[in-house]
């Protein structure tokens, strides 16, 4: 298996991890009493992500782990995808 294929698999797994994180963020916001519009969730997600950061910081004194998990998983997906495309072009 080529390295570019492995990087694409890592990118897809990281993106799926981010999707799971976003669902867990919506559940956490709902538990904290913040209404989440699931119809517009994808359009307003970064607003919800910011709200999650604010609420978790206020509730626990620290930013919630789902915030960092989402940011890291999306960055890993982006970097792996770009690296795979570069390697595929070479």
C-alpha cells in the first residue's frame, strides 16, 4: 500500500473523529441548556463550537476536551489530505 493511500485513510478517520466530536459537542450544549438547531447545525457549527468553549470554560474553569479534540482531528485530516495529494502528484 502506498504512503499516499495511508495518509488518505488517516485523513478520513480523522474527519470521522471530528464528526463524532461535533455530535458530542451538540449533546453537551443541550445538557447545558443551550438550544442547538439541528437543521442549521452544519451552517452554524463554528458558532456552536465557540459557544461550547465559552460554556465549558465558565462551568469547569477549563476549555472542554471536545473543543481540542475537534480542532486537532480536523487539522490532522487537513494536513494528511494535503500531504497525500502532494505525494500522489510526485
